[in-house]
C-alpha cells in the first residue's frame, strides 16, 4: 500500500512539473504540442537557448540557465520512469533554472518598454 501511494504521488508530481515546463516553453515562444513529453520540452527550451539575444539583453547568463534546464530535462527523459524521485529532482531543477532565466529577462524587458 505504501509503495502504491508513493508511486501515485510521484506520478502526480511529475505531471504537475511537466505542465509547468510546457507553460514555460510557451513563454519562451515555443509551439507546445497538446501533450508534450519531456524530450519535446527539452527541444523547445533548447531552441529558446540558441535564439539570438535581442539588443540590450543579458544574453549569456540567460542562455546558460536555459542550457542547464535543457540538460536537466534530457537527464529526466533518459531516466523515464526508472527512478521517479530522481526524475522529479531533475524536472524541478529545470523549472528552477528556467525561472531564474526568466527573472533575469524581466529587467531588460522593462528597460526596453521605457525607451
């Protein structure tokens, strides 16, 4: 009973994080499919990481954070359902890195709007 409950909770956590990552990929301009897999989300964030930075943008730190998020997503994809708790850690790490990257773009966007 304990294992089944834990497995259900881990699966629910994985689904929540996958939905969060789909929303973040869309925020970076990705065309997210209806039910994206982790590899598809990694591909979308990788496209965002490789896009040229707009003038006045921080560029490198943001790209490095997105690249880190992509690496974590690829690690989670390789694990699949093998080690659910470790997969969740990689997914959360990717979310954290993307969030930091997004926060770094906000001041640059505000400066652009003020011009």
